[in-house]
């Protein structure tokens, strides 16, 4: 089947002799790559091993003793980083490819054990005393350093999550999805500041040309955190006039993000800014209708129809934008 | 039968294949552009991000519309019968047909949402009507016959993988309930009947996969083959057979013996290995991946009956074995052997660009620090939050 396609294209003059030969030899003796499968097994192995060892130590802590445990973790950590420093390529502001596949996993294992080591020290011996800020700042700073020096996107994600922990909030993707947990003004504001920092980092990554490929991670976390925080603020102060400030900021940020992402031709961020803006708009509509106190079935019908109409309108709008961006679209 | 423009489907196949070759550096950009211009594809094909977004938005719009229409119709008794939902299902199906044809959709998100919603409503109303004595009350067998026919029709019409899976579920459910009708003899021989059915389905599907006439349905057939293999495995899995046996004889779950237990244990343990071996020797990714997943099922089954080791020792051992295995295989395949290689042959796909790995790492690898978060917010939140923010600005 595949061969037929090539033969046909070749006959039509759409494939040069050289390309045709290359493709022919490729499909005559096809190589079967088990890259994905082996990588999955590797990752699974790391998770099972660390999980198993962790539980094992936890259950036998009385016989093993904390020093021994710390020593083991430190040994793993040192071993990993010794390997990584030995094989490391020099720092560059551009993307640096990892020397081999194992390298990334070893770096990951080293980083996880490093964070665990520091956490353990603080938990058991309280080396940082009561300064919890410092106890979380140190691992965060180390993680950012590792992410930049060794160029590892996964560790950058860990560092961003740790930045949130340092500021006192949890930013794993799961907690971000549960908007309802952001219910105190202090928490909302912390998230807002975190979102602003991350968006700033995304902006600076691009502007200063330092590790431009990190921009996506920063922007991704930053956008969602900032918008979710703003929307929670809006719904938290729903009955207040303060909610109007939040909704105004949502619109401003969405508009700005929309323009910037459009310039960069990133449909993902265009869509996200439109969607968050739309949610705010719907909330505003409900608020206005609730304010008008029209206790009428007609209002319900009107709202439902307005939502349906606007949702369809939104789909058409997004389709059109997608068409415009299609010329060269990445994510 | 298929709703899409066949010429475009053919062209899409050519373009897709040559695109992969282009990304892997086998053909030049000029050649690829020329081929793309000659083999025009008129479908509306957004990328994965767009498709997911459209899908969700369409679902919201349909759900709201259903609410609105139902609200307006709520005065009559009609709405309290399955016919109302059946009517809505047909209405949405008409929308799917018209929009797919009119807007040249091809699994673009919008048509998927409409199609699944319509199929979901259909299933809901049929299940309701068949099991409610006030309506038809005709039981499982006619119900699955209707669902199977509908699912196969939709699969053939839209070449959609989810509906292909639905067809498989209906098919195997139909066989199960039909055979169960024969009484205790039926239940006693159930594993073998299901094995035969699944094996036959796999055999027929593999034959169909080789036929050039079915080229538009290749993905659907592959998914269905996968489903058939999973059923084939589960039908002989010791745990499943044991539970079914207990159900039949009214025993509780402490009873762990079954007749022909040796056969079922062999089936549980050997089938994944056979799948992996076949996958590697026949260069079949489907069998290989399925085999790897089923190994986990086999281990879980074994552990359910024999607690040789405590769970943590088991995890540690398994992790060590997996790492060692992967390491050995990678070392062994440093230079490709027998046409199998560890090297990456194709460029990163859309999914890789989304940095899924980073997402998973941030979700799984930060479990421990998460515990700190709770402490932070309760008695350290102020220092961390306030101090941090002013510092960084």
C-alpha cells in the first residue's frame, strides 16, 4: 500500500529519483523503534522503585535510623549529580540537547532526592528552625538553578511548583482545576502575585533571549494561575462592587494575552484568553441579571438563549481565528 | 456508506504519510509542498488544541440547548418518556449529518461532540425503553441488538474510533447475555465462549485490516482489535473467572478455587508474554503495547491470590527489575538488532510539544512537598506569602 503511493508519486514526477530511492530502502527494511516503550518502562521503574523504597524506609524507620536514611538519600543524590556534572554540556542561553536519554532521568532522580533530602533534614532536625520561608526557598532556588544549568523542562515545572509552595500555595495541575478551594482573599492574592511573577518570567525569557523554550512552561502556568485567581476573586466578591475590578482585570489581561499570542501565532493561548474572558463575561451577565432582581421565568429563558447563542458565536469566532493562524501554526 | 468525500480521504492518507516522511527528512520541502498542492484535502482539520477546545464548547452549547428545549417542552407528559430523548437524539444526528457535510468537518471536534451526544442520548433512551416495563420492557438481548446495529452504522458512516469501541462493547455484551440465557450451563462455559468470540473477532478484524477496501477504517479496526484482545485476555483471567464462578454458585469471595484452575493460571500469566513476543517478532506495536499493559494486569492478579511479599518490597523489587530490564535492552539495542532499534525514528508529535512529561512530573514527583503546603498555609503562610511577594518585585 505504502509502496504503491510512492511509486505513483514518482511516476507523476512529484518525487525525485533520489527521494524515491531513499523512501524505498526505508520501507523495504523497516526499523522497528521501541523507544517509547522502553522509556515508559524506565519511568515506571523509577516511580515504583522510589515509591517502594520510600514505604520500606517509612515502615522500618525504627531499625534503620534517620542518619542512615539521610545517608542513603545523600548518596543517591551525590551519585546522580556526579554523573550529570561529568556529562554536562556547557551552559548556553539557547536550548542544549541532553547527551543521552538516561541523563534526563538521572538528573530527575537526583533532583527529587535533593528535595527529599532537604525536606527530611527540616522535618527531622529542623535545620532551618522556624523559618519556613527559608526551608522552602533553598530547594526552590536549587531547582531553578538545575533547570537552567542542565536545561530540563520537567525540573523547571518542579521549580515552578516549589515557587508556589514557597509562597504558601499549591500549584499542581490538580489543585488548579479545583477552583472552589481558593476561598480566602489572602490565598487569591497570593495566587495572583504568583501568576504575575510567572507571566513576567515568560515575558523576560523571550525578551532577554535566555532559554526561550522555557517560555511556554512559564506562560502556561502563569496564564492559568492568574486567570483562575482573578475569576475566583470575581466570584468571591460576587455581591460586592469590588468584583467589577476583578472582572475588569480579567478583560484587560485577556485582551493583552490575545494580542500577544496572536502575534506569536499560538492558537492555544489565543483560545485560553478568549475562554477565560468569556467565563468572566457570562459571570458578569448573571450578576447583572441577578442585580436587576427580575424573578421571572422569562429571564431564565433569556439567559439560556444568550448562553447558547454566545457559545455558538464563540465556536465560530475560534474557527475563524484558527483559519487565520493556520498559515503556520504551532501549539 | 461513509459520509466523507472519498477523494479527500485518499489524498489525506497520501499527505499524512508524506508529511511524516518530510518531518523525518526523507523528502525535501519543495517535494512535499508540490504533493500537498496536487493532492488537495478540503476537510477542516484543526490541530489537537483546537479540536479539544471546539469539542468542549460544542458540548456546552448542546447541553444548554437540550436544557432550553426540555424546559419549553416540560408542560406535556411527552418529556417523561424515552421517546422525547430519542427524538432529541435524532434531531442532533440530523445536525451532525448536515454540519459535517456542509462545513466539511472531519473529526474536527464539533462533529465529534454532536455525534457522541446524539449517540449518548440514543443509548440512554433505548436502555430506558428496553428495561422499563411501562415501555417496551423487552430485556437485554434486544437492547444490545439495537445498540450494536446503531453503533456499527455510525462507525461505518463516520469512521470514528469511540463508536468502534461502542460497537465492540455492544457485540461482546450481546454474546454474554445471550449465552447467559442458557442457564447454569451457559455461565459455566462462559469463559470459553467469550474466548472463542473474541478470538474469532480478532481473526476477522485482522483479515479486514489487510483488505484495501477498508483503508478508511484502519484506525477503527485497530482499536476494535485491541478491544477483542483485551476481552480475549479477560475471559481467561483467573480473577475474572473466579468471580464469575462465585457469582454462579452463590459463593462469597473467600472462595478462590475454580475448575481447570491450572489452565486459567497459565492463560493469565502466559498470554501477555505471548503478546509481547508476537509484537516484537511481527513488528506490531499494538500487540507489544497491549502486552506490556497486560503484564501489569497479570501481576495484579497474581498478587491478589499470593501475598508472597509485602507491598513495599514488591514495589521496590518490581522497580529494580524494570530498570534493569530497560537498561539491558537499551544496551543490547545500541546497534539495531534484527531490525529493532532504541533510536527515535520519527520526530516529536504534537503531544510531545505540549510537554506532557513536565505536566506528569509536576503532578507525580511533588507529592511529598505537597504535605508541606498544608503546614505552610496553616502556620507559615503569612511569612512565606507576604515576604516572597515583596522580595520578588
